[in-house]
C-alpha cells in the first residue's frame, strides 16, 4: 500500500516521506521516495534516520513544528502549507506540503507529501515584481495610463491624470472616452481607435481632449494596443501624454516660419540659403527673378556655376571677412540663367553648426544694375552739363574779351554781332540753369505755380521767337484755333514747356524742315502739340525720353547736343498743372510731342497749398 502511494504521488510530481517519533526525536524520516531525495538534493539513504525538521528553514520551523504537534494530537490543521527547505547542498527550495496521519509498525506515523514549487514561486515573484514596477511606473510617469472596454467606455484612469490635467480621474471612469474628444477631432480619432482596437494601428495618434465641466482643452498624444481574452478583443489599453505645450510651441514656430517666409518672399532682394558644398538649399522669388531661374531649377543648383572670374578674384577677401566676423559684403558679378552677366551687391552671413562642424551661408543679393546704370548716366550727365555750360561761357567770354581788346578797331556791325552772340549764349545758359532749378524745386517739393488767365497765342509766339534765333534752317508754323478762350496756367512755366519742346524739335531735325505748333480742345482739356520733320524716335527710346538724363540713342550717335533735361522738365511742369505729356513718332518720319492742360480749371489738378520760394 505504501509503495502504491509513493508511485502515484511520484507520477503527480510529489515526493513522499514517512515520519515517526523515535525515542525522544520528533518526526524522524523512516522512509522517503526518490522524488523527496531529488527535492532535497540528497543521495539515496541519506534521509532515513534524520528529522524532517532539520531540513526546514529557520523562519518556517516554529509554524511547521506546531502544525506537526497539533496533527499528532488529532486536531484539525490546514490541509496545505508552503515552507522553505534547506537542501543538502545548502540551497533553498520552496515546497508545498500536505500531511496525513497513518500507522507504521503499529505506531502512529505521518505521511508527508511534498511538491517542489520553486519555479512557480519564482514566476510569482517576478509577476509581483513586475506588477510593483508597473504600479510604480503608472503612478509616477508624466503620462496617463487608461483602459476602455470593447464599447469604448473608460474603465481605468491612472492617478497621474489629476496632476497633469487638474481634473479627477473619476470624472472620466464609466463614461465613453469619445465624450471627451473635441468635436473637430472626433471623426479622425474614432478611425484611429477602430484601427487600434483591431490591432492595425502602430503609430501614435493626436487629438484634443475637452475636460468635463470646465471645457478646457488639452492636446494629447495616445499610444494604444488591444486587450485580448483568448482570441477575442475585449478592450484597449493606452497611454496619454500631454502635448499642449509642444503644440503651442509648434504653432508659434509655424507662425514665426510663416512670418519669416512672408518677409523673405516679399523682399525685393534675392535671398539664398547655400550649403557648404556650394549648392542652393532654398531661395525666394526675389532670387529667382534676379537670376532668371525657375524656382525648381534654382534649388539644388551649384552657386559656383553662377559666378564669373571677376567674382572669383575676390573670393579670398570674402573668405577672410567670414572667418573674422562671420559676415562679408562685396560687389560681385553673377551669370543669369540666360547667360547675361549682372552686377549684384551681396551680403553673406555664415551660419555654423557647432555640433557637426559644417556651415551654411545666407546670401542676400541686391540688383545694382540700374544703380550702376544711373551712376553712369549721372557721370554722363555731369559731362554733358559741363559741356553745355562751357560752350556758351566760351562764346560769351570770347565775345566780351574781343570787344574789350579790339573794340576801338571794330565796326558797329562787328561790335553788334559780338554782343548778339554773347546775348544769345547768355539766353542759352540761362535756359539751362532754369531747367536745373525747376528740377531742383520739384525734387525738393518746392515748385509753386502762379495760375492766371493766359493768352496761349502770345505765349506760343514768344517761345517760337526765342527758338527761331537758334536756327535759320527751320520754318516755324503756328496753327492755333481762331477763337481760343484764355487758359488758366502758370505763364512762365507754360512758356518753358513750349521752349523745351521747340528746342527739342530743332535738335531732332538737324536738316531743317517745318516745326509746327498746333492745339485742339475737347471742352475739358486742351491738347498742345509740337511736331517736327526730323529723324524720329524709336519705340524703345520713347519709353525712356521723359526719364532723368535720358536722350534718344540717335542723338548720342549723331552728336546732337543737349543735357537730356528738357523733356523731364516738361513732364514735371505739365503734371504740376494736372496734365499729361506724350510723344508719337516713327523713325525717319519726325515726331510729335503733345501735352494736355485743364481748360477751365483755375487750380492745377495736383491741388494742395504751395508757397512761393524765390524768384521763378
């Protein structure tokens, strides 16, 4: 019978020991199965004759002895007990024991059944340790752990919820999680929740959570996974992280980037970001316009392909400035997409990456082609004005010196001719100076008009008489309406406009011909025209004639004089009267300059208070 019990217990993984009191020794092992020997790590025969208590850990010994005595007295004790035993090799082993009373050789004995549960205890320890770590993590991380059931009802919210969101977790537990999602984010969030519940969502999701009661909204980022029971999904667990501050920072960064991009794109200057390799990383519209590149071709292009040899010559000085201060400025020459070379002012700022040792360049480009051209025009203008001033002065000085030195030997006719020459050149000099003064007044906003009723016939005739003295090869024709009412204008300035246009006609028709002055009105505006039969003006020149220092190209080639101021003065004075000025011409067919004046207006269209400054 004992052998049968041992074999049955061994198959069930239990060891069996038979204990009996011997003399004054309690619980002596009188028989033991192989499984007991294995559990206690003893060789065969080593257990018999020893007391079971000698293998019990000191912490469990009192309870075990008491249990043994109670059972010996026939009292009821718990069926099972977990204790630690000390193996023969000194190691500890956890066992679950149960015992029952029996007889052996006619004396009371105890059958002890022992099962090694060390592996289960280790698993249990690890589980408890894991649960403790999990609990510690849940209660202390800067995030919220939550769970919902299959219907989406919140079943758990970690205590960190209150410290993060300033609301009690009890306000959410037992309610659908969807009730706390911002309405605008709800459709997308429900789609993500559905994917998470089915195990098809691996990436985090974001939405705004609206707190109950206060309506305060927080941006959260969620990480979720489904909860299984068997193969069935019964809910979802997840972690919520408050990303409100990050969202605010992202939004502020986005707005700052938008402001920066708006500023960059609205800048008339070209702005480039260039990598250390010389390739363009980014550019604005100003750079595309300046360099003539489509944006998709400019990004990624090599900046070194756009510089000329003249620019390469200053490379070392630019590099020295960058090394010294991180900033360099220089006038460079760049090659546009169409191959044309243009002068550009460049400011280069080096942005170093301290972590990587690499750098980028911010390059600001300003088109100075027009400025360079204006500088050239100004230089040319100064030369022209100098010539225009020197020529009459030379004649005046020559005439006066001749009259003073040889006056006694000159006839009255010769003396008169000298004085007429000096007078004529004085008029020319005065006319040039008056044009310069008019432009100066306009630029300083100090031009004052003295509008009075003006007899146009008299003003035109006076201007014609003044210009007729310059050339005997031209025939001047005045063709004005017979009953033209007085117009309201500044008589002196109107005469200057006509003089400039007539003089311009003389210059542009060097071979003579008719110069005609005519006018017509439409009831509101009077149009006055001056036409010639000269060389004409090309369409390209016509667009530039009324700009500062501009003259038609044919006048430059043909050596025709003039400082290029007359038409600009005409434009300023006509516009001051509230009119407009223009030209109609074809090369080889003469030109007609025309301007308009308000017919009955007693004030110029540019009406605003003006004060008289100096003599006109």
